[in-house]
């Protein structure tokens, strides 16, 4: 969800956000299916470290964009979301494998897992947007200018948490 939150901070419009999240879901669905079916196998610990690093990357892109130095992730977030979605699918496969699936339940489990992840992401986006609208409304009622540095706090928090996860996961190798 931190990855999705970072994408929300990066993407300019709701329409672009929905396309970006859809690209992310499509990509992680592909690798989730391939990993669950045993077509591909990647060791879990390095994948988890790279997933955390992907969150750091997007948080850094948000910071750069807010400083006026927009990169590929700002201009084409769906490409970044799709690419990292392929990586995140391996992480989801690890989570799904822990549940233990019967061979005849794999297609149904994949379908409902992916639908559940997408619905969860959309609910998360709706909640975050509602909180942002409420905060903006409240701030407008207070009639105080919003300090510019405040816009850098969320990506730094996201990047800080994800950086911790990178080191934590590397330490578990």
C-alpha cells in the first residue's frame, strides 16, 4: 500500500492514477500467475528487498517531482507501475503460497486474490482521497497558507519506512 500511496503522490489526475494502478495490477497478476503455476521461480528474500527498494524509488521520484525535476515515473507512471508490478507479483505469489493451494483451486484462488488486491487498492485510494479532501477543506477553513515543506513530508516518510525494510530484508539473506 505504500507503493500505491507513493504512486498517488506522483500521479497528477485521477484518470492517470486509475490507469497506473491498473497497469500495476495487470503486471503483478502476470507474475503472480506464472510463479504460482511454477513457470518461474525467484527466491523470496531478494524479491522482498527489491520490492522495498521499488517503494524507495517511487518516493524519491515524488520528491524530485516536487522539486521541479520530474523523471520518467512522473511523465509515464504506468510504465514504472507495470515494471515494478512484475516484481511485486513475485511477492504476492510468496504470500499466496504460504496459504497452500490445492491444484484444482489455483485458477479460482488467483482470480479472487487479484480481484481482492485490486478492490483493496481502490478502497485504499478512496480513503486516502477522502482524507486529503477533508484536510484541504479544514485547512481552507483555517485560512492559513499551507507551508511548502509539508508536501515533502509524506514521500520522505514513505521512503524512510521502505529504506528500513530494504535493510531489514537484506539482513535476512
